[in-house]
C-alpha cells in the first residue's frame, strides 16, 4: 500500500509523500465545493431543547434528503418529539458534575442517571407480550426511517468535518494543522538527533528497508574525544543518533 506507515520513516519516504500531497493541493478547493453541495443535498435536522425537552424541530433545507425522510416519518405516524429527538454534534449530552456531598445525578438532557438492579422482569414480560405482535409494523414504519435519518445526520456531520479539515490543510505554514505546518514540524524532528524514530537517510533508502532497525545501545565509530583509547565496532544493523548504520560500517 502506498505510504503505509505512520510514525517510523526516513527522509526519502517523507519527501515522496510530501511531493504527492503537495501535488493534490490544487484539487482541494474543488473538493470543498463538491462536499458543500453534498451537505446541502443531505441537509440536517435540528431540534431545539429546553432542559432536555424538545421545543421544536426543522429540516434544513426542507426539500433535502433529510427533509424528505422527516416528512415520511411524520406521515407514517412517527412522533419526532417523542421518539426521534436527534442531536447535532454541538448538542452533546453529558453528566452534570456533582461534588463531595452530592453525587452526579442528572445529565444535561434532564435525564436521571440510572442505577443498577431495576428488577423489572414482570413488567418487561408483559410489555414484550403487548408489543410483540407489532414488532414488524414498528420496524417497517418507524425504525428503518429512524436509522436512515440518524445515519444521514452522521454523514452530514462527517462532510462538515472534512470541509473544515480541507480548509485548514491548504493554508500556509503559519496555520496550525496545515500541510506546510505539519511539514515544518516533521522537518524539525528529522534534524533532531535525539529523536531516532525518523532520520535523514540521505536518499540511500527510498524503500524504507532499514527504518525498523533496532536502536543502538551505543553509537559505533571513533569516540568524540580523539585522545580516548576507544573504538567501538558496529557488529549489527542499528539506528544511531546519526541514522542507520550497518554491521562493520566505519563512517
């Protein structure tokens, strides 16, 4: 697979990837336009909540895919207020923090945090008997549409996320998260001899065959002090502060 690595690579591999990534930047604006059109086609469903109780909902745009699904759900007898109650990513539900004397009891949606051991077996069996003959009807009329609505909303969220990421990736190096910003950060690591995971191979290993060589316990070659009577021989393939060195390699 192309560029099938994450944190362990050499300069040759990185420059191959960076050249390809930069060649794709001119297509980012067109990709963003297409994704924006797709967001408009899919649409979104927005619920307004007060203390966890839905006060209103709307599909935007009304004639979008989600707008049509919501209309079909209502026509078939579905109750969005009671049963659907979908939320956007900005409408997260969280547990309201307690304190030393009062434990957490409620979520931000107004629900009580449940306990264990409900012991609802008798009523569960009765409810199962009361609902069993309607399972297929509920599945056909409501559950399938609910899954479609929720999946479409998740798809819309993912499109928005990709638009945001692409908008950042094409910016200059001063923008955190842009391709050039990331390239500058990786360039710093390539120059840092104390970070051995990636290294400058000088173009000698474009296939990355030696990137997984084990780290050396000590670097071979002559000592830093020319007066020291030490000359450590490299007996195995290893990665040193200066990069990869093979067995018996002198330099």
